[in-house]
C-alpha cells in the first residue's frame, strides 16, 4: 500500500501532466541556439569547454567544424572518449580530451587561454563542485561568453524534470550579479540554466586590502594595547 502523502501524489500527477504537455527539448538543440551567433575574433579561436563529456561533446565538435573553435572535454572516465569517437565514427580531432578531476582539467585550460567563450557544466552531481568549476573559469569569461548548467533551475521553480543539484549554488551566484543575463530551460534535459555575460564587473577578492588602509588597523590596535604608565 502506498504511504505517499496527498501533496506527494498531487505533485507526481502534476509532473506527469507537465511532461505530457511540455515535451523535453533536446540539449543539443539548445547548445546550437546558444552558440549560433558566435563568431571568432580576428587571430583568436573560440574556446568551448565541457565538464563531464557526453552527447553534447559531439554537438560542440559539430559547431567547432563550422566556427574553427577549439573544444575541451573533461571527464573522470577516459573510456567515454573512445565511446564518443566510436559513436560519431570520427576521431573528433576538434576535441582535446582531459581525463581526471574536472577541477584539475579546468585549471589547465584557464592557464592556457585568456578567454573562454562557452562552458557546459555537467560533471558530478554536486552543487559545491559545480560552483568551484565555474569559479575556476570565471576570470576567463568576457563579454558575450555563455555558460550552460545541467541539472539546474531558477530558485523557486516548480514541476521540474530533475533534482537540479548541480545548479543549487552557481545559479544564485549568477543571479546576484548585474553582469550576467540568466535564462531557465526547464524542458531541456533534466532542467538547465544558461547565462550570457553582458559586461565585465569587479570581482571580490577576499585577500585584497587597500594599500592606504592596510596598516591602520594595526596602528589602532597597538595604541589600544600600549602599556599604561604606573
């Protein structure tokens, strides 16, 4: 006998109704739309990055053939690389595969390139890991750069097709910035969120202190702790 509460039954019914009324969009179609107007700058190739490779890797390779972009795909399981090549029937020369922890791979990419034009975050189902991935690439995003987060939704969204774990932290981070334009794609995959960087803004640096003020607190502290003559 089912022990589900009435609200759980209603939610399940609403989700099934949502799936029937709003068929899921292919993530590949969304990626093509996001990258449709990207054009390489003179003497600078576009750079696409994917954390967690899969079918989207083939779409990025397809766009790379048209635009001359360079594609990086990071994944813990190197067997996926050969599976994708076999599936495509192509060596996928446009793609540089990086095996291992995505954080290590993304750090390598950030050190190699001054700009990243597109990043897809779809690796492990962890909100903190996805946020760390984004923060590694954030200094390399410029005006017009786009990001796409799988398993993500806007805060307060309902009738989702997935648990939206990966976007739990990075989506609010993007929404808090006046420089990113954020869009929800609840019918794509298990629910996705995209964002386009409109302009470069100041980024906080917890280690920074203004040179004009850096020592004032020390002087004030020393004055307060100065021995009182007896």
